[in-house]
C-alpha cells in the first residue's frame, strides 16, 4: 500500500498533479532508456512532458542523437544539439541555461541524470532541486552490472549516491534478457530496498517480456513495459 | 563480489567495454595501472580505481601520458604486472615509452581506445590509430597488437595480452575503439584458472638471486648504445626473436574464403559489420568471403597470402584512410589480388554500406 501511495501520490493525492522524476544510477544501468520510456508514457496520456538531459560528462553519448525523434513524439526535449557545441567530450561541457531552470517549467519533468555517482551531483545545479515538493530521485539498478550485482553491492552503492527516494529494477542482459533474469533482479533489488528502507517503484521489462510477466513481478512490484530507444543513440 | 577473488566461476554480465577491460585486468592478476585521463578511455581508469582497493591492487595517476607510459615501465622493472590505457593524442605522447619498452624488452600492456584524429579530433571513434599502435615510435615496431571486436574479446584478449607480453617480453596492445568502449553488451566473465588458462606471473628485472656475472648474467638494461654495431647486434637479435614468435602469436578469422570472388577484409568493430554483410550476401548467392586479422602486428601473413593468392578482389573496409590496407599490401606483396577501398576515416561502417559496395563491385 505504501508503495502504491508513493508511486501515485503526485497523480492522485490532490497535493500536486506534477510528475517530477530524476533518474540516476550506475553508469550504463539504463537511466536514459527508463527516463525516455517514462516521458513517452506520460505524453501518451496527453500530459505535457519535458525530458531533460542532465549528462554533463558525456553528452555526446546520451539523448542528443534521439532529440529529433523524441520531439516528434510530443516531448519537449532539453538537450544539446551538435551544432550548438564546440567539441563534445573533455573540452568542457556546460549545463544548458534552459536545463538549469527545467524544474520551473509547467507540466511533468523527467530528468535523465547521467554518469553514476559523480553525475548525480549535477542535480545540485538545478534551480529548485532542493525545494521542489514533487521531485522524486529514482535509482535505476541492473543486477547484471557487476558493481550492483548483489544486495551488499547495491547497499554500498546507495550509500554513495546521496538522495534516493525510490528504486527501479531495470535488470536485463540486452538482447539475451529473459523473464528469469528480470525476476532474479526483482528479488535482489527488493531485498536491497527492504534493507535500505527505500521503496521499489517498478520493475521494467521490454514489451514482449512484460507481457509474459504480467502487471506485477514475483515480489509484487508494478511492471513497466518499455521499448528500447537507446541502441539508436550509437550508430 | 568476493573480497579475495575478483571472479569466481562464470557469470553472464551486461557492461560497457571500458569496464570489461578493468575486470579483465583484475582477472589477469594485474598489480597496478598508471594512467592519465582521456576520452574514450576514462572508465577503464574509473572502474579500475573503484575495484583496485577491494582486491589489493594499485593505481597512480600521472601528470601526462608520457609519464604514464614511463611509470608503467617502472612498474614492470620492479616486477609488477603494470598496464596503462590511452587514446588518440595520448597514444601519440606514449610512443616514446612504448619504444623504450621495445628497446628494453619490457612487457608493458596498453589498452588503446581509438578516437578520431588527427590531433584532438573527436572523443568518439575511429580506426585511425592502427599505424601508430603497430609501428609508432622510432625503431622497428617490435610490438604485439590485438584488435578486438566484441566485449567478450575485450575480456579474453586483455587477459591474453598480459600473458603474451610476459611470455615474449614485447610490449603488447589491446586495440579497441570508442564504440567498443562505450557500447553496452553482454559477455561471460570467468576466472581464467577455471578455464585452464595459466596466468604467467611477473618477475623483477633487478635483484634476482645470485651474484651478477658469476652465478648469472648481469641484468643490464639499455636503451642507448655507443656505436652502430652495438645497436645493430641487439636489434638483429630482437628481430630474430620477433620472427620466431610471430607465427605462435598471429591470429585471424576466415569464413567462406574457399570459393570467394571477393573477400571483405576488416578488423576490430568493423569486422562485425563485415561478417554480417558477408553472411547476408551469401544468402543472396554472392560468392563473398570474410577475412579478419585479429593480430594487426604480427599480421597473420601466411594465411593472408593464401587467401590473397586465390581471391581476385579484396574489399578493405576500415574507419581510417587505408591504415589496415597498408599493412595488408605489405603482407600480401607480390599477390595479384586487387585491393579495393571502403575507407571512412573516423566514421562507423554498417553492414548495409558494405553490402551496397560489394554489389556495386560484383554487379
């Protein structure tokens, strides 16, 4: 019940109808994929959604190549464009002014906060990040990533992360993902969540596997069906 | 993750290429990494520095790549399995220590994640560091270079690189690229011992037992000589060792080459696209083959020449302006096969582009 309440408070609680979520997590844990899917799901419901690329370490590898496609699906996407920057990479990246003020925009805000523990500190640069009543910081976990492969590893990771309000089980093995590996992820992640006192918000699964799992995973966490967009961000 | 052993048994995992390298170096019992940050190599350092303290390994960040290269050699001289990783302009700076490793037969291991050039170029991707990694530095290119194509190979060949280096005492390179560094892909990580891979232990170059000159030859390590003849004698000796080693180390993959009218030749990540293209073309009835040198130095010369001798045309696909093609032309000198280019310096090459090019050539 508490999990349900947590998940739906913004939508149903009458306090606010804004959804404001920041997706953080270990490098390559699937933050961008989960954030994109969340933003598109909300847009599908007819909501006004802004998706914000907050990776200032490696903007060359994140949402930038997908910006046009995502915009065409009705999202407002705040991310650099190639022609706007001189030398993506170690030449020094700055936070776009528009991104810094993202939390002041109307509608739902989905923040994709790149690059692990260090990247998560980018959130501190956002105006209103400390006071926004609707902001939820969600940690994306994939247990096939060796650094977050066990309950102990996850607990150690959470200790480094700073603020975490909810956890997403995004366990997968790319094209080799099976229902079993997702459920195994659910077991490990839920145990880590129980021991850290942070709720599990959802388990994600690509659409075909989500259909096989059903609306809840083996531990009762809601299942979010996702489509894979990030492979298109490479080549 | 165990506190004593980085890997136990086998585990299917989902990782970026840079992380794979850090884990493989742990599995190969590497003692210390020396490095200086550069994209797209950075996460090799990031993950090594996160993992090393858990398993009693060390790391030193130096002031630049020149220093990172030389400190890696210092680690080797002290009998520690030492490695470094760099890319692009960092690779350029490291040529002097790499050349010294050739001169003193020091088994340094370096992971190169190619980025676009010349100069700072892009941080993203290329295959433009082939010439520099195989033949850079003054001297004769007495190096071993493995060009990987998948995350599984990054794991396998990083482990192998340490063994090859310490067995033959030539500097050894794992030549990756920015795409492989950042790509996410599954692979199996394993404890080499459980697969029957014997990890060759390092040994110090100095302070060996016995009296130097009496019980054993003295450890005299030089990279400078007085006269031409002295140096000539040493280099000739090294070249003989290298020629003897070459057939033991050279590796390649060849498919569908027996009846091929055209063979697509590629290395590294482009070889993936090449193999996909060749398989699709075969299904359509085209007589095409696939040849991939895994070692770019030494080149699998015998096998290359065999394929070149019976194939009318090679299509050389690479993300550089003919750096692989130059090696192939030298290796297959005298063969009459025509070498056609599909050169895209600093750009990825897709299977579709290769298919289109092959169809244009074969009609």
